[in-house]
C-alpha cells in the first residue's frame, strides 16, 4: 500500500511540474507576441487558444516576475535639451527627463522606468544605500535589474507605517535589498510619533540611533518627495491629520522629504510635526556623495524646487512636463 501511495505521489508531482512548465511556456510566448511582435491581446488569445482575460493575466504575470524588460536605446534630442537645461539651472550633475505622452497623464510609471534603469547601473558591490519611500520609488522595483552584490547594505532613512501596505518604507527597503542579495537595515518605529520626547527616547534608548548613524556613511541616497496640496501617500495612511496638514500649509509647507516638511525655498519648517518625525536629518543626506531625487507631477513642482535647493541632488529623475514647469518658473 505504501509503495502504491509513493507512486501516486510521484506521479502527482511529475504532473504538477509538467503543468508549471506548460504555463511558463505559454506565459513567455504571450509576452513575446505582445512586446516583440506587437500583437494585440485578442490576437494572442486566438493564437494560443485561451481567453483574452487569461492573456492579460499572463502578460501581467510575466512583468511581475521580471521576465519582461523594455528598454529604448534611441536618444530624444528635445529631452536631452531639457536635461541639460535642468543641470545648468540647478547645478545638477545628471538630469534624466522621461518622455510622457500627455501633460495630464500620471508620470509615476515613466519616472519609475527611467529611475529603474539608472539605479540598475549605479549599484555596485561594497555600497551602503539609503532609501526613502513612496509610490514612485516602489514602482521602480520591476525596472531594476537585480543581481548578487557583495557587501551590499540598504538602510531605510525613516520609520515605517502601521498599516501593511506596499508603500511602507520598510517594505520598499527590504525588497530593494533582496534585489541585490544585500543586508537590509530597517527602522522598527513609526515614521511619526506622538511627541519629541517619544522620539528622543526611541533614538537614545531603543537603539534606533545606531541605524541612523549608518546614514553618515552612505554612498548613495535614493529619495522622493510628497506634495501637500493633495492627498498623497503620507496622508492616505493617516499619519498626518487634516488639521495638521492645514497647520503645515499655513506655516508655508509645500510638501515633505522623508517627513521633513519644507517651504518652497527649501527651509525645514519649525513645526511640531517635524519634531516628531523619525527620519535622518537633511544634513546627513547632504553628506552622501550621490543623492538621487526621483519624483514628478504638477502637485510636486513647489516641493521639488524646495527639495532641490535643500538636498542639492547630484542626480534628478523626473518627467518632461515637470522638467519644463521647473524651468518655466
């Protein structure tokens, strides 16, 4: 009886492997037809003998598994002009302006793709990388070519959020470290606490200061910003109340970088919310030899201008319409 059961178990395992391989082949064929041959999803469904819904799922799954990478080698002269103008105007070593089809389109995806390409070639062994958080940074993960790097460390530059959402700073830092098989150093505390006294206690008595000390020796920092006029990531998770948001706006805040709320001139505001943030200081960020600012969109023009003045990024990744708006001002 035991022998028969083992045979059945072996047969089931073999059948499961065969099904998995068949699904893999179908997924790869669907992705090839869609991205390389330019066929529509309906055409692919007919050729593979599956439903259109199944085709959509296969293509999405191929991208999720990072089996598909789209790169465009052609240089767009108009964008090159925008990039050079940004570099000259703001003293940036390298500006990258991603093309965007329409000014009203959400630029997150195109900025993330451009950022992923830059990050892929900028990462090396023996690096300490500081990372912020946000939708744009998280969206860049599928576009980053991961590989094993020796002595590679990733340090989260701020605390986390209580809700288990994909934009959690700890989740991004961990996934980023995994891409390069590196060590992740997370901050086991909220991004905002209830008082400066709680912040002091966490930093001095709970070992958080040791993690933030690593920010003094960063090789590169990957940063994004949040606007304040609309309900951005920070406010959706409820860290900043509407009353606090209005108070920050009255004090001149245009947005934040790592929960450091700033005005349009790049000054960190003297405000209670800033004194309750568990994050590295702007002075620590400026000591990193490479500071990469990744963000864009009409609601972030003011905070980007302030952040460029404050952090003085060496690399700035944005979209073409945000670039034009910054230059027009």
